[in-house]
C-alpha cells in the first residue's frame, strides 16, 4: 500500500510499469492530504511532498520541483509578451493551505517579478479564477481561460506536448518528493524494490 499526497497522487502514469516489475505484488494507492501513520500500518510506504525532510521514518528525496506561470500557446501568441502584459489577464489560482506560508502563489510570483522587471501589475489589476482542485485549474488554463502557476512535474506532459507553455522565464521554488518507510518492515524487500524502481523511472 502506497500513501501519496493529494497534489501528487492525481497523476500516476508510470504505475503500470511497476506491475510489470512485480506483477504479483498487490498495490493500493491511498491519495490523501493527511499524513498517514506508517507505524500504525496505514500504509507500507509513503510518498511525501514537503519542504523539509520527513522525520516519521526512513526518508529519501527522489525529486524536486519548481513552479512556473504557464498558459495556452494561443494566449502567449495573442499578446502576452511580458509580465506587464498580465494587466487585464485572468490569473488562475489553485488552493493552498493557509498554514503553508511559503506556497508558490501568484502573490509571491508577482513580488519576485517586480524585482526583475518594470511595470509588473498589481494583483488588483487582474481578474481571478480560483479552484479547489488543482487539476481543474490546469484544465482551465489549457482551455485558454487564463494563466496559472503549476509544478513543472505536475504539468510535464502538457509542457512536452505543447498544450501548455511557460509564460515567463521566472519560477518559484517548489517542494521535494520523499519516499518514506519504516525500518525492519515485513515487506522490506518489496519496498526496497519499489524504491529502486521509483528512482529509476524518475
């Protein structure tokens, strides 16, 4: 059983490859924003998305992301040539917990952008569209409804396919992905195989 944080469990396109590696190993993915208790047996292994190293088990970082403003190609070619061009645009927001003071939000990005470029508009100079679910926000940006800020890991396929493009050459720091397990687990060999496989496919 794998416990995966909500922002990373929504897209797991590589999991079929794991079935080929260990076809007889049962797999259940638990997607949740809560921190599952590995010691209580809530999951065998967890994939945590965090800024700091988890301390509730043996944790190994395997990936780090960054957050970029992205939009549809049509929006980019229709006049969004610089950060000043954001004035009058629709900013797409997805939910972040208020307790995450370092969340990569539009407010943070605009503040950084003002230190790099001139005539960057204020947040109030733009329209806004907010989504609770991040995948809904991504769909809105793909449809050309505005500009969003998303993890380069989460939208990697869309960027590669060209359905989304980076709007500006300025990103915000993201988080790290950690594989967390408990010591001396009865399925230690399977967990280690999964850890090795995960590192290889990433």
